[in-house]
C-alpha cells in the first residue's frame, strides 16, 4: 500500500510527463482523437438510423383491400377473424365512401377532379394496427401470408420497401461500427504503446536509478499508466467535443437529429481512458520485462 507522499510523487510524475513531453503528448492525443472521432461519428449515425427505424416501425400498419360485390355479412364477419390474428392490435373498417373522402383530402386543391367520376372506384378495406412486437418484417409478412389466403381479400398493402431499406442500412452501419471499433482499438493501443515505449526509453536512466534503490515494477509503472489513461481521456474528450460543436451548429438545420447524451459521452470517454490504460500496460509489460532480463 502506497503512503501519502508516494501517491503525491506518483501523481506529480504523471502530470510532469505532459509538461516535459508537450509535443509528443500533443501529437499522440491528436492522432488518437482523430481515430476516435471516426468511431464517434459512425456511432452517432447508427444511433440516428436506429431512431429513424424505430419511428418507421411505429408507423407500420396494414391495409387489407376487399373484393367488390361482397355481401355486408361477409364483410362484417371478417373483423372478428382479423382481430384474433397474433400481432393484430386493432381493426378498423373503411368503407368506399370513407376511402374516397380520405383520398379527396389528400389531393387538396386538386380534389375537384374526383367530381368527374361517375362511380366510386375505391374498394372497402380494413385498416390493421399492429402490436409493438409485430412491427418487424418477419411478423408483418406472416400476418400478410395468413390473410392473403382468404377468398374475400383482393390485396394487402404495407410499407415494406421503406422498412427493408432502413433495416439494410442499419445492419451496414452496425457492421461498419464493429469493424471501425476494432481498427480504432488496435490503432489507439498501438499509438499509446509506442509513445510510452519512447517515453520509457527516454527515462531509462531514471528507471535504472529507481531499480537500484529498490523500486518495484508497480511503482515504476504507475505514473506511465496514469499518463496513458489521461491521454486516452483527453483524446476521447477531444472527439466528443468536436462532435458536440458540430451538433450545436447542425441541430437547427437537421431537426429531430439525435446526439449523444451526457451518460453516453461519459461512457465514451471512460472507454477511451481504458484504451489508454491498455496501451500503457502493453508497452510497460514488455519493456520492464526486457529491462529485468538485462
């Protein structure tokens, strides 16, 4: 267990390293910050895509168009059959007249063209509201396949293409995040490891003296570990700061865009701090082992 004076010395050495090696430390933080910025931007893009996908899924519904000339009893008996299908939350009947009024409203100023129609061409339909658990392509297709076999049904419509595209891009961004995360992890550990190796090589005389007076590897290692953690934290803070600045200027132009909250920012910086710790530990483990063998 370290004493108070030892702890103050170790912390002072950690901070003094920044002062003695300003250029090296600055370049290291910039390189790490640039790598982490790429990861932060891809993560932010994935968060926004997931948000967009969630909103799109919330609006997934289904329209079941019926054949013409069905008897009222045939139309009415479909509603209890539809509501018992797993994944269906609500069923609303839309008569041809209601459908025409909705179409007239959607046309706006051009609705006058409908007055030229002699008969209403729109069929009766049922609007199906789906449960949250059924708002995915697999569940929607299962419901569609079941209803499509009914002889009273003419056509089933739902926004499949839009959801297909969103889910495809979401998978691509998640894969890109995974690959980028691995590359950034290796790059940051490599940069910090080599920086610490150079630092320890420059401090070899001091390390030898510490060894001669009985300093343990843990005592020698701790200032460098703290320095690596601080470099990682500063690089993560730099990346998050740049993202926050960009978000401030883009928030007004890109309405509804999601940015990192404070918990996510703290988690990202903590992750970068751990990367700094791992890089420092990797370098010193090999270096101190080598020095011990010599």
